[in-house]
C-alpha cells in the first residue's frame, strides 16, 4: 500500500519501520525533520509538509496530544485531501476532539478511523500492539493489512471513532490505577522489611499475572525509572482526558483523581520525563522513604 505517516516519536517510528519491512511504500513527515532520517535510510520517503503525507491509499497519524493534532490536522489540510482518502488517527486524544475530527472529516469526504493502541515502544517495535479501532467497517477493512503488520490483534469497537478513544482512555486509567496500587503496596511491604521482589513474585505468580504487574512491578522493585518507555507526563495527560470524558457523562472516577494527583506530584518533583512506574517513588516519598 501507499501510506502516509505523520508523527515519528518512538511509537510512530516503530510502526513505520514495520510497515517498511513488510514492503509498503511510506511517506513520512515529522515536525522535527531529523527524526525521519533513520526511516529514510530504511526506505521511507521524507516529505516537507503534512499535505504531502495526506495522499495515497491512507494516512496514519501518531501525534502526542490534542494540541499537536489540532496544529497539524487543519481544516485546510482536510479541504485539499483527496476525496475517499482514509485518515487513521492512532494517538490518544480527548473524546471531544475525536468527535470533532469525525465530523470535520465527513464534511470533506475524507474517511476517518480512530485506532489508538495498547503497548509501549518495545511492543510497537515487535509488531505486537493491540489496536482498538472505531469507524466505518469498510474503512477499517481497507487498512486492516497495515494493522496486521503493526499489531497482534485488532479489536473493532463500533462505527463511531470516538468510542475507540474512550476504550483507550479507560484502559490507561486502569493501567494508572494498577501502577498506583503497586507503588503503594511496595511501600507497605518494604516498610515491614519484606523485599519488593519477593512480594512481586507472589502476586504475579498467582493473583495478578500479566505484563502490567510484572513489568511495572519490576521497574518499581529496581527503582529503574529511566529511560522511560511511557513517560509520567504523558500518563498524566491520559488520566486527565479520562476524567474529562467521565465528566461529560456525569461519571465519578474517584480512583482516577487519586492517580492524577500522584502524577501531578511526580511532575512537580521534576519526574515528568521518567517512566510511569515513578508512581512507586511518589508512594515511597510520601512515607518518608
């Protein structure tokens, strides 16, 4: 397929690398052009403007937040995009912006699919992301071959793109709650002289198996918060978006409020660029350790 790709952070670059390995033609654009050079060396075509990426069979975007997406995906860009083009937005954004984008694309004859992903950069590099897709079934069908290259499974969540974004925000809220409780539990057991690794072996071997508890638990046990695979400041952004989505439908999320405050504390102490697992450090600091 002839693919455009906008946004070459760690996640986006890993996705493009896998598309190239699978033999797809990929035009790439990034606000910081130097990020594109390794992909150019791998066969990608670097373009000078987002408009040049907005062509071909489909264009994918993986930008950091609502602000970055609004800056790049403008009304003018959509107005001049080829009719029938599919735009697949893989970023974690607000539900309000997702709804706005769906309307803006439809009014200009551009197909829109929301496809946020579950997984960190190492998972993206392995082509094992979990993809949550929302939008017209025929549009998702057309880009499914690309999803199959970058992910291990695609979950289709209805015809409304914003529903996929709600799913992603709910999942990241649950991730935040898990890491928050891991940090608090670690502080509890170590305060009584129990080794964190022993505690981790017990809970992951029985009650809570799986990558979240084992992966983030290991980082907390080793106090290894750099280099970050998922930065605390980005986790804070996602929890805030989950709270905004909840507010829109009058849904209390008291645990999300706790996680938000813990992440604010991490950022306030200069730890926003550290891994999400730094919540373990926040819990220890509150206990005077």
